[in-house]
């Protein structure tokens, strides 16, 4: 589940150039692979798991920070079967949308 933070005055992104999101990965959850031309910084608020970036496996836990480069296939796996994981992300998606060049693709299923 993903929730986007919005500017309460404009209803748009937090800043004209930066978007912020909160993500919850259900216990044992695995996201579908996706790629976008926006770059992102992820901060693990709570939990542990794995993020696959291209062909690289990144293990993470509470307090870790990950950088996700643009146009690279990414998916996340919650490492706990009983506890959700929470990740905060910031991205340059809004500026790409403003210029009409934002792109996003979702894969068919979780890569394993």
C-alpha cells in the first residue's frame, strides 16, 4: 500500500520538484517489479527485507537508506512473515511530470 503526501494548499506534491510517499509492505509481501525514469531515495522506517534493483540484491532494515536509480527494474520483499515493513520515499517524479516526460512501467509479477 502506498500513500502520497500532498501540499495541503495546492493539493499537488510536497514540493514542485519532489514527491514524498509512505509505503507499507504487508507481512511476507512482495511488490510487482516496476521501473520509472524518476530517481528515488528510500528510508526504512520500520522492518527488514530485500530490494532487488536490476540484478543487485540489497538487504535492508530499520534505519537504512537506499538510492534507486532511474529506469531500473525494482521490487521489494518484506523479510518478516508476521510484521509489516514501512518505507518512506522521496522522488523527482513531480518535475518529470511537469515537463511531460515522466515514464513508468510495471512488470507482470514479482521477480524471484
